């Protein structure tokens, strides 16, 4: 699980690198997109760490995991009803949808 969390962290880092060079920061939608992406990427990272630490002394309770989603305005009960892989997949789709929407709006170069 730790290797998976490490791989996901590196993948998130790569995403940030790619987005940072392709985003038009002067575009009117840039700040909103960055906020959306930041929320989703940090949630993927935090949730991955929570899953990776399931069998350690740093294990998060269900209520603590629930707060991770609720703080970002997501339906925590639904997200926690999914398997960890499905949950991350839903978050990934949200990121891709945000990028696709902004791609049409001109926020990406």
C-alpha cells in the first residue's frame, strides 16, 4: 500500500508540473480552475495516505475520512461507499472534466 501511495504522489506531482506549464494564468478562469484542481489533487493525496495507513497507528477513523470529503463539498457517504480505487477514479474524472471544460474556454494554451 505504501508503494501505491508513493506512486500516486509522484503521479500527482507530474500532473502539477504539466498543468503549471500549460495553464494561461492571465485567463479569467485560471484561479477558479487552480482552486478546483488543488482541492481534488490534495484530496486524492490525503485519501491515498489514509488508505495506505489503514494498518498502522496513524489509521484514520471513518469520521475523519468523512471530514476529508465534506470539507471539499463532496457527498462523503457516497464517496466512502465506493472502493478506494473507485473513489480515486471519481476524483480523477472530476479533474479531467474540469480540464476539458477549461480547454474549451481557452484557459489552457
